[in-house]
C-alpha cells in the first residue's frame, strides 16, 4: 500500500473556507478554518488566514498523493484560492475516490460519500456515517480515508 498519501477534504463554494488532512494511518494531522469568513464566525480554534492554510497545505501535499472524494471539487477550490492570492499552483497528484469507487464497485445507484459509506458499512469511532455531521472537512476526510482503504483492499484481494 502506498504510504505516501494523505486524505483531504475542503469546504467552500468558490474558495477555501475549511480544510482537514488525514494521514495514511487515519490520524487527523491538520485542520484549519479561514479567519474572517462568515461561515466560521462561531469557531474559536484553528483559525488561520487563507494564505497560511494554503502554504501549510502545500508543505504537506507536495510530497504525498492527495486522496479526495470527488477530487474535481477540492482541486477547483484549492486552485481558485491559490489564484486569488497569486500563489504559484504546484502540480500535485490527486487521487479521486469517487472515480475509483465507480471502477471498483460497479452499478451502484450512487457514488456519494454517504451512500458508499453506508453501502460498505464504514465506521468512524464505531459509528456509521451520519448525514447530520457531513460537510465538515474533518468528518468527510475521515470517511474518505476509510473508503480509500476499502478500495485498496478490494484491488489487492
């Protein structure tokens, strides 16, 4: 199994508002929320400027494959944020669990993270996927990590 991967999940419509990074062992190694963004006004910890977050993300991401569920969305948010701050966009290696799941588990009615997590019986802290907690970067990244491990197991079986 490729040990040089991290799982990330981002939140935001056009620009980054929140990010979580999980290492290959499933441990949260980075979480940050964009300071002064309206959706983060009740958050007191882990607030950083978008530039600080992107710089720290790059330091982690440039040496790893970056696993995301529906990577197209995360790539768009991250690259838009880089462009807006005039930071150089580095060629990073992204792996998409949405696309891999379509190849691995054919003919499912959905390939959403929620559907796949329930279909495969994935759990975090002995709890199944709960849509009420979805769409926070940390929660989605933890389930994406579980999903990626399941896909890797399936390919090595």
